[in-house]
C-alpha cells in the first residue's frame, strides 16, 4: 500500500468524542479508519488486512451513520475482486458477465452484513459461498424472466429517473450507494432493480441463433456447465493466506507447477536441481498447505 492510496485520518466523517453517547447508553468509541481513495485497486493481501480493521470498526459503529456507511461501502469495493473470481466460473452460461457480477454483489453485501470476526475464519472463505450461492439461485430462479414482481417494476422506473438525475448532477454514472441514498432503498434492492431493468425475455431453447447458410444453432446449444477452471475458486481464496506464509522458493514452485503447469522435470531445469528433489520439495509444500487447510477448517 502506498501513502497516496491510504492514509490514517481522524474519523472526520462526524465521529463523536469518546465521552459522548450513541443513544444506546454505551460510550461511543472514537474511531480511526484509513482513508482509502481507490478501494477497488487495493491488492488482495492488503485488502485482507484492511478488511479485518474495517470489520472491527464496523462492529462498534452505529448503523446508518456516515462512518458506518463509509466502512461498509469500502469493504464492498475492496472485496469486489471476490465477486469477479466467483462469477468467472459461470462465464459459459450465456448471460452477460456484468449481470452475473451484479448478482454476485448481492451475495457479497449479504456476507459483509453477516460476517463476524469472532468466527475466526478469513472473510474470503466466508464470502465466496454467499456469492456463488446467490449466482446459482439467480440461474435456478427463472420465474422472474417472465414475471417481474411489482415492487421491482416500480423500482425499475424509479431507478431510471434516479440514474438520469444523478448522471446530470454528477457528470458521471452514479454508484449503487448513491442511487440507494436517493431512492431510499438498500443497495441490494437497487441491484435487483437494475437487473430487472434489463428486461429479460424468456425464449424457447429451440430458438435459432447465429444462423448461417450451413444451418442454425439452437439456443440450447449455448447452455454450458460450470467452468472447470473456476471450480476451485473457494479453495484458492482459502489457500491464499497460507501460500503467502511460504518462502520465496516454495511459492515459486507452486506457481510453476499449478499456474504455468510445468512438469517436475521442467521445474528442475528452472531451479537448477533434479526432478527427484523437486518432487520432495513439492510434496513437503503440499503437505504443509494441507495441514494449514485442516487447521483452518
């Protein structure tokens, strides 16, 4: 993290002094939160450390206050990469990836609202099942494709007006949080309204698409399965903190074997050692990661 991205600031968003009360009879805790100017650009390693700090503060802040909203919104933006990782496994479903990401955002928000540091589990491990589950429910629940609930029909119209108003006022596309504030809705409801506004239409699986002189392809031909390359997304996020604890050589071996997909002999050539030695090193590293996973679970 660089000083230009994050700086320590006194809680200057309206925090009360320690002697004041928050309406619950308990002293209001004076908070210091990092000023994160571009949360979505924070590296995953830094995002994990910052998330712990923000969750710690979120637990003692009064819901609805400017500081609470700042902490919550920052957590959402810092962890958006989780949504894109999870959404990637559904890239062959035929739906627009941004729509899938929007659905995944609902899962991320739910995870943030329900996470507690006392669980003693990494937030990434906790959040990914929520995100994936929300996306799977989106694909399972097709009823809204032919019948949009009245509340979403109404919210869809209001969303269009709010988007136009804020775009004119701000000179840019409004954020979900800004739309939610203007519409007096939760961010989850805004995202649902945005999805409804896409005007999905049901179509027969036998409908022809991409026709050519050689024949037409049916819509059913585009129904895909989960991307095998993303099946281990949950394990990836669970392993990330364990991999960071490895030495430089061990991390390189893991990278060469599972990212570049080199053979043990090829890894040996890179490292200047025998295939047998690489095999022993790899077995030791994998055993350590396995033990770490079991301890975490």
